[in-house]
């Protein structure tokens, strides 16, 4: 079984959403450098990930 981490999925979603990292950050209420650093491999808090998900119209759910 291949496990995919939330950071990998979220990075892919940001890159494929059709928005610039700057626009994702602004839509999420974050500083642009937060999203840029995340895309370059830095970790983020779950609350920050949740804001990015909302900006991309994604939902964080608990795995069954």
C-alpha cells in the first residue's frame, strides 16, 4: 500500500489549481511567503493547511 502524506497532496493541489502561490496565499488570508516556503518543502501548521484547503475549496477529513 502506498501512503500519501497530506503535505504532498496539498502541494500538488496548490500547483495544479490554476492560481499563483500569491493568489492562494491571499485567498487563504496568509502571507505569500508562507505558501512559497511550503511549496519549497517547509512544514506548515495544520491550521495553515486548513486555510489553504479552504482557499482551494478542498476539505480536510479524518481517514477511516
